[in-house]
């Protein structure tokens, strides 16, 4: 006799759908009998530059120690992060990607009867992390595709324990400034932990985006999460981090899995963090690619959402699913975002110049077919 194990799962989990990542190149090649070498993937906000040579060298040096468990405290990486981010070692929490930090927050602070507040069109992991622990997700309607911070503030109640805000936001690329962030943090009740997700912040350096680290000292209920998966080019290794007060970091470490960041990731992240030239190249490539795609959209008569990430959402002024399928047949993978409440948009990662050109050429061809 077998039970209904979906019905036995907690209600929040029953209502979730599994996270769907960008389609892998090999999967598309198998499905449509395409040459993998000719497929362009612009779906997962990966750094097209390839990993830092210094990170690759650090990985090679670490290979001889694969029989050993990693440093469970991540001392070397945490020390570097503490120095660069101007915080104490006790304020750093390492994660298996920044997703892991979001999960740790949910496990530590959310439960049935409590809720988390986040924006419409925000990162899909926020509802997953929230509902998986039985808490309520309070989704606040977006404003101009971005966070409506005053409305999010109004949504906080006595049962709110966490607010997730992303700057810039994924998948829309929208952002808010320092004054808006400061006003928001001033008014958030002390019992609510604000998670400022800055997964793409390195791409926006020097712009009008605030640096979350500047607000840590003033707001003990703030946690800043960041990642090495984007601008640092280490998506496959899954390493991210959270910066908070020592008290919050201590709480997260109580639920953090032992050895949650592997040895290769720790070594590569340390090397990548020191490689300022690589980071500068990543930014330059992204800025040029953003301009290239915007020019292409303009030529095609399409609008887009202004973005501060390494991606851009183009508005097709029609249901995007058929265009997405047409692009797949051309060997170009982008990201449909209907699951984010954006059925007419496609999210496109900034690629190498040739990849961007290939995408624009394929898009022109698919749109011309009608």
C-alpha cells in the first residue's frame, strides 16, 4: 500500500512548482539534432568571458586535496571578504551560491504563521524558500516593473519576519537609489530582517545604485547577499555569501550545512576576488554588449526594460512563447519569463559580441516569419 506523498507534503510545498533553469546546450542539441558548437546560450545570466585564469590556476592547485573535506569555516575566503567589504570576520556567512543564503534565512526566521514580503516579478527563489518552510508569501505588485518600496513597507505586519529586495532585480533589471533604500530601511520594524539581494551589484559599480555595505552599520536588521556566479564567472562552483551583524550570521551558521562550500569553490573564489583586471573586463564587456542589444532592439522597433544587470528584458508586444520556440530552432537559447508574470517578454543575457549578433539575427528572422 503506497501513500500519496504529494498530499503528505506540507501545503506550501504542494503549491510550488520546481525551479526551471535555462535550457542546457546539450539538451537542445539532442532535442533538435543541432550541433552543440553552434548553439548560443543567453539564458542564465552567466559571464560570457569564461572564468578568471587566476581562478582556474587556483582550482588546479587544489585538485590534489580532493580526498579532504573543505575548510568548513571558509577562513581564507571569509578573511578576504571581510577585508574587502570592511566588516568583521564574524559578519560573513558563506553559502552554496547566494541561493543558499536565502534558504538559510528562510529556515532560520520563517515558519507557519509567519510571512515574507517581496515584489512581483522578483527572483523565483524567494517564494520557493518561503513556502518550503510553511510561511506565507506576501507578493506586492510591482511599479514600472520594479520594486514599489513604499507599498512593500505597507505590506509588513506583525507576522512578517523577512523582506526580500533585489537591487538590481532579476529578471527585470530594475533598480532603486540610495535615498529610496535608506528611507525604506528607516521605516522597517526592528523585528523584520531585510535581505538585500545584490547578486548583480558588481555590474553596476559607479552607477546610481547604492552599495548595500554602506548601510550595514546603521541597520542591524539588514543582510546583504552576494554571489561569485555572475560578474566573477564561477556559476558552476556555487559560492556566495551573506554580510550581516554577527548575531544574524551566528543564527544562519546554526542551520548552515557543514562543508556547504567545496574546496575548489573556496580556492577559486579567493583567486577571483583578487583579480581586479578580470572584473573590469567583465564590466566593460557587459556595457558594450548592453549597448549592442539595445541598438538591435531599436532597429527592430522593440522596447525593453532598462537594466543594471548582465541581462535585459525585451518586450515583443506579443506572447513571447512562440518566439522563444523559434529562437530555439535557430540554435539560440534565451529565457522566457511568463512564470514571472511577464508573458510578452524574453530575458536575454549579455553575451560576447558575436553571440549578441547571432541572437539579434535569429530574432529578426523569427519575427519576420510572424
